[in-house]
């Protein structure tokens, strides 16, 4: 069996090495516990949870983009409704334009 020491000086042995030397123990019902199966099931559950979170975030982002586009369109329409500076100065008499 091989292993290595970590930064704290403690021995670390890989799971594969342990399983090569020692067989998994049986539980009270006589079934063998499979460490790899349990770890894979835990990882799969975590992956599924992360996929759900990713989908939720995608939907949230789509909603935010729709709101942004709505407000951008509203602001553009409001700016178009305002009279332009050239039209406002053209309506003033020439002597007010000179006086400022």
C-alpha cells in the first residue's frame, strides 16, 4: 500500500489503495457498503441541484433582460417626445437669441 504525507505531516492513503488491500465491510443486513456508489450518488445529487440553480438563474436573467429592454424603449420614446433644442431656439425671437 502506498501513501504520502500532507503539509501537516499526516499520512494520506488513496481510496483505491485501501479498496485494493481491504474489501468493503458488510453492514448489519449483510450487504456490502460501496463507498464509490455512495460518493457517486452524492455527486449526482449535487450536480442535479446545481443544474436546477443554473436553470433558475437563466430564467431570472431573461426576466431582467426583458425589463431592461422595456425601460430602454420607454426612455427612448420619452426622449423623442421632448422638443429638440433647435426647435425651441427657432421659436424665440431673434433679439432673445442674441441676448441669451
